[in-house]
């Protein structure tokens, strides 16, 4: 596995959000349509007037909403949502928050392959080597776009370039948008066989905060990463069902806010389950907990303990809502017991 990951920011956004070539073409197309109330120059005047009003009274929430609506009519949804975020950050107005929610019912983020970056200035690069030169690498560039869910028109916000050895040919599916919190996107990139990086990308500032590499849920669990407005829940990749790994909660600034060592997690529809391993001179113990996704309301639902010949006891989730505990007896024979999660009770082997 390649252990190094070079994150290079080729350039930063000149404004809160830099427009790209596709956006400019879309703007030209829509300003020439009959649906536009004002032409290009008139729109510039309208936007300038709103900006002047916001400078004189930055706490007046409706001006942010009206300016954002004008940007949407002009075919610039990136500037619209940027305006709404700016307004919400300043005013914390519920009306702006509702307008942001409405915006993301109409638009969503996605990736599209790019043959070249054109005039797009917002670019960052993920590389699996510290140094790459000449023809030693293969690269793939994807645009981060806002998609109109109705018309399917796309507005490029920035670009992500993946660079790696030529035996690994990148494709669009190597970039996965896992979640969104306001202008922050949680993205996972597979940059080599068996290697990945998970990061938080600020679409407006064109900055990233890398989380621990290989963040996927342990084998045989039914999800990868889970995120909400308040936290990101993740676990390093496990290559077999008996591997125990840390369970980590992050905030949306990339800071680890909670950690449980030596666990194996599993999701159900409404609960998080996790196994914690403990060991001493006389016994091996597995404690099975259930909690809310944020780790609160944790409840110990089973203790599985093995002594003497059972000290090689193992315990792991198998399918959803199912757990297996197993041991090897003194004759070298392995025994496995499957238990449904809702039928778990304390188990003592000695």
C-alpha cells in the first residue's frame, strides 16, 4: 500500500467562490434567454446595488435572500448559495436557513470527468507519491459541480485531480461524495488499489481537512461512513471480521471529538452497535454495546467471557443484526455460535 499522500493546493479561490468556464457559458446562455428579466449589464447593476445595501446594513436578512434569488435567475447557483451562507453566518436568520434548505432540494453536488480544467482556477491535487514527473503517472480530473435537479444543468465549482502510477487508472467512481454539511463536503477518494483518503472539502474556500486514511466501516457492517450536521462517525478499514479498530467521531472541522479503542462497529437502521475487547491473565472478554449514532445513550447489552481453554475466544458481527462468537478447543477444533442481536444475553465460557 502506498503510504504517502501529497495534498497540493495549486491555487486558492480569489473570492468566496470562483466561477469556472462552464458557469460563464451557462450564464451567457441564460442571460440571452427570454426568461431573464434583465440583461448582463442590468444584472451586474442589480447585484452591485444589493451588495451596497448589504454593506450598509449587513444584518438585514432579506437582502441576502433577494440577492441569492437574483443569482439563481442569472444561472449562477454557486454564487447564490455562497450569498446565503454568508448571510446565515452573519445573521443566523431562520429565513435564510430555510432558503438554504430549499436550495438543496433544487440542487445537489456531484462529480463530472474533465478533459481539462479550462478557466477553472479552483483546483487541488491528490497524489499517491511525493514526486511524480514526466510520464511516470496517470492523472484524472473531476469537476465538483452543482447540478440542477430539474434541468440537470451543471455549474462547475472547482476541480479535483487524482495523480498516481500508471497501473492504477482512475475513473469517476474513485471519488465518492459521502455527505454534506452547509458548504463542507465529506469526500472519499480511492487513489490506489486498497488505498483511500477521506477529507472534508470547503467548496467556497477551496481547502481540505484530511481525516485518517482508509476510513470505512469494518468488514461485514452495512455502511461506510455516517454523518449528520453535528458529527462524522468513522472507523479505519478492517480486512477481516475479527479485526478490532478505533471508532472515531469527528466534527465538521476535521477534529476528533470522541474515540473508542479496540472496537468493531455495525449499523442498523436506527442504532449503532459496537464490540469492545478486554483481556487479562485469566480471561478474554467482549462487551457488546448499543447507542445512538452520536455515541450517546450507550447501553451494555451483552458480556461474552471466555476462561481457560476459551481464552482464544473471538467475537464479531457477521450479517446485519447477527453476531458470531467462536473458539478453538484443546483438540484444535473450531466452534462457532451465531446469535441474533435482539436475542443476546450474557455468555460465560469456562
